[in-house]
């Protein structure tokens, strides 16, 4: 994981989520949840919610279920 400029790398994240499309959707939804959760809390520091969500996915702090559509 240290070889990548962006941590965690896409290849590491794809071990957690089965494809790039699902990774984008999942990380955006987690980021939106984090933003909504923090709306009531006034914070002075800048938080990059997308980076935070990707790290949560990598650290297995997010539970999700894939739905097969046929």
C-alpha cells in the first residue's frame, strides 16, 4: 500500500469492493452519510468526506450488501 500516492490504492480497494463502479457509488453514499451526520456539529477544520469514506471502506468500517439485478 505504500507504493501508491493515494492511500489506499484502487487495487487495494478493489479487494474490498468487486468493481470500480460499486466503489464509486459506495464511497459517495458513505461520504453523504458522513456529511449529513456532521451537519449539526460545527467543525472548524476542513474534512475531506470522500477521502474519509474511502478509508472507512478500506478499514472495513462500512457494511454493505451487493444486489444482483438481472
